């Protein structure tokens, strides 16, 4: 008998519940095991139940979970220093999610503009981007589905096509209100599309020429997933503002907006805040996550595994007429099919593999950075078999 849920129906949920996880694997309430190639959408980069993270949370919970940002917070200081060290940024604001980190970045850019005498600051944002579900971040997002029904949207955003520097140059000649360009180095919800290095360099140059802030949203691409601590490091340009969340706490909610140069000094007391942001428990978890990413060489590992997986998938689908492109950076991997493939998600689940599809036809893989070579091989062989089965490719090898 189906019982009506007391949860608001903001999600279309799969009929499955997980009781626990271990490393790269999740276990449902019936005890069935699944390879987690999604990691809660790029959250559990260190896998599930990581002993060092569990120990850090446990230790800190027994000491002090929370105290207000009205007091000094030594663990928050330590985390800010650590994040600045791995990113090249100079200061950090802490919050609890990706959307909040982007809200902070948007507020910071607007204030930066006001301080320069721009009354109506505008931020250039990209088509097919995703920045969150709050009013400001959904207004910045380049997807009508996310915005529909929530109008009036926030003004102050100018939309540009991704990977097109000429449009940015044109906007620069016609609009004096621009204060920043905000982009994902690798668009996640937009179908795993990386910024081309030449375009990324042009964005940096245009921002420098016009005294605009370059903001990179690394909520999905950061924390080692794309081959360096942040994806912009792999693309060779340093932004003025970086946002992060998801993988930073490996499941413990935490977000941060990092900045350098003038942007690092823009917020003053009273400009922004968060009750929970950067509390001792969240900081203890995040400090351990960064320590493990660094000490275990997980960013390099993500790079090696990512290129191997992409290469093996490319080989497996060479000459096929149903796989259009295999792309990505590190362990943000997209397999674009030539037609809709949303039904692959339940099919994969029935075969013990958790994946996701974005933009209707792109299989998205965001597996743990900690997976073994054998697990990576398991992912490739399972996914290959499933896509072939789905596409009705009878050249498929028997299981
Ligand atoms: C690039 C990017 N920015 C922002 C967000 C929003 O993060 P959150 O759901 O933690 O608010 C997401 C979430 O998918 C994202 O992928």
C-alpha cells in the first residue's frame, strides 16, 4: 500500500533507499550492493564512511559542534588558511552549500561594483550553466526549467554562450555596468562541458582589461575531482573568486567563497553572514578531507583514472552510431549518446550501478577519487555492457 509522503515533492525519487556505504559502494535496505559512480553528485569524493573523516567528525562532535561566528574560530582560521594555500586565494567566507557560496560571490561582485561607483552592477553568466536554486543563483543559472514559475527573476545578469570569447568582447564595448564574469570551468548540469583553455585564458584577459572579477563556480568540479585541487588550475588561469561546496565536506554540509586581491578585502562586518557557516564540526570534516586529498595524491589519481576511463570508453564505442562523444576533465566524465538515454539510469541501477543523465542524453559519471584500478575497470565494463544493451548493439559481449 502506498503512503503519501510528508516530504514536499521537489525531487522525482527512485524507489530505493540506502542504509550504508563503504568506499565506492552503497548498500540498499535489502542488502543489495551498488557501485556508486555518482557519489551524491560529486560529494563523496573520498568514498563512503571514510575512516579519517568519520573519526574527525566524531572527535569534534564530542568536543564542540557549534559556536557563533560572533567568536573567534581557530578551526575556521585553519581551514581558511588551508583553502587559500591550495587555491592561491587570500580569504574565505564559509557557508553551507553551493548555492550559498555562489550567493556570497554574487553579493561580493555587486559590492565590488558599488565601491567603484557602478549603481547597477551586472554579472555575465553562461548559457547551460547551473549555480543553484536560490533566487539569485537560479537567476544566474542558464536553464529555463530551473527558473520557470519563480519570476520575477533577479536582474543584473547578462547571458553569454559558453566558450565564445567574442561575445564577451562585444558586451564589454556596449555595457559599462559589468563587474564580473561567472562560469563553471567544467559545466556539470550542462552536460560535462569543459571550458576550452584558449577561451578560459581570454576570460582572464578580458576581466583584467576591464577590471572585472573572474568568478569560477567549482562547486562540482573542485576538491581534486578534475586533476588539480581546483579545475581552473588545470586550465591554467587563476580567477579572483572561487566557490566550492559538495566534495569539501565529503557529505558534511559546507561551502566556501574564496577571493584574492581587492575582492578578498571587499566584505566588511555586517555585509554577509551565516549562522552555521564554518562551524567547528564542518571545519573539522573539511580540514580532514583536504588533508586526505593532498596526502593521498587524489587529484593526480583523478587525472590518471579519468583519462584511462575516457580512453577505454572511447575504444569500446569506436565506430558506434549511438555514442556521440566521450568528454570531461579528470573524474567528471560525460558520455553523450545520440538520443535520449534517461532510461539508462533505472537500467543501470537494476544491474548494481548508480549513474545519472544530464541534458537528456549525457551519461554523467562522478565516481570516487579513491576507487581502485579494479573498481575503475568494473565501472568501465559494466557501463559499456549497459549502454550496448540499451542501444540494442548485438555486437555486445555476453556477461
Ligand atoms: C556548479 C554548481 N554550482 C552550484 C550548485 C548548487 O549547489 P547546492 O546544491 O549545494 O546548493 C551545484 C549543484 O549541483 C553545481 O553543480
